C-alpha cells in the first residue's frame, strides 16, 4: 500500500482507522485477514487502490469472496475484467478467473486472444477454451493457430486437429506441406497420413489447385501429390505421432 499523504494541516487526511489498516504491518497478515481489514477502509480516495489489492487476493483465492459485500464484489469483478481483457498484456490468472466465473463474453474474449502478440497469452487462451466450447467449435478455433508465428504452436495445433479428425482443416494442412519450417511441414504430412482416406477428396482438390500454381513455377503440388499417395496407400489410423494436443 502507498504512503498516506498529509492533509492541508500537515496531518494525514485519512481516518486513523484507515491509516492503521493500510500500515506496512498489514502485508504480513494472511489473505483472510487482509480481505477483512481492507474491506473496512472507508476513505473514498483509497477505494481504487483497495479494490486493486482485493482483486489480486481474490484472483488467487476465490473463496475469499464470502468475506466481501456485493458492492465490493462489483468493483473487484470490474477490476479483474480489466486485467483479463483490457490491458496490453492480459494477466493469465485473471483470464482464468473470468472464465471460471462464466462471465458474459468470456468465450468471445478468449477467442480474440488466440491472435494476441504474446505467445503465452495465445496458448493460455486456447487451453481455457478446450472444456468450455463444443468439440467442433474448439477444433475450428484451433485452426487459428495454424497461422501462428511460432512453429511449436503450429505443430501442436496440427496434431490436435489430426487427432480430432477435423476435415475442414485439411486444405490448410496441405498448404503447410511446403512450409519453410521443417517441423511444421513434417507435422502436416504426418497429420494427413493419420486422417487417411477421409482426407483424400479435399487433398485431390488441393492438388488440382496447386497444379495450376505449378504452371507458374511453384513446386507445391509435389508435396500435395505425395500426401495424396501416402493417404491412399495407408488405412486411417491414430498412431503415436499425433502426440499431445494443447491441454
């Protein structure tokens, strides 16, 4: 807590009670005691600071809510909403808190974070979505990560989609067969093999399109033809190459 500024007469402008509650010794107390003490602060100018502190305590331990009035909770939830969605670098714990509380637009906000500039935010948002949307919606949202800047995220997204048998992603996977990042290209090839015969119609369509590109000197159809050949010569399966999805 910040140091209490003096009033016009050189004496603290806050009540003696608030001065005691905000003393450095309070930080040595447990979370339950801190919440009980902070919720008794009455000086209006201190409310914003107190709300911020209470929000961090509640973020880490939701059971502390029972000690707070609805008025405090309203302001605290608004603070956590800001920390989760409205700052340049969202707090991962605040994101999780908002989702667990099933707050309005939480799923929409999480989906938007899949393209956040910070890698940890993108991955955390994807993990939080897993058990909170339908299977098909989750796989469709996973397709967003096929365009991720980090190869590791793309590889895990490919494996998740292959394991889920998400056929709408086949054309995107085929396009990754000639990705310059070798792990991505290998994962795309393995994924198409895993999906087997089910992927063939879409692969053939991709092959037809890439042949037209090849006339202009692009060599992408070679990889697509290889994928078509491998898919048709092997039965559909779910081998160990799928690996683990985002969890």
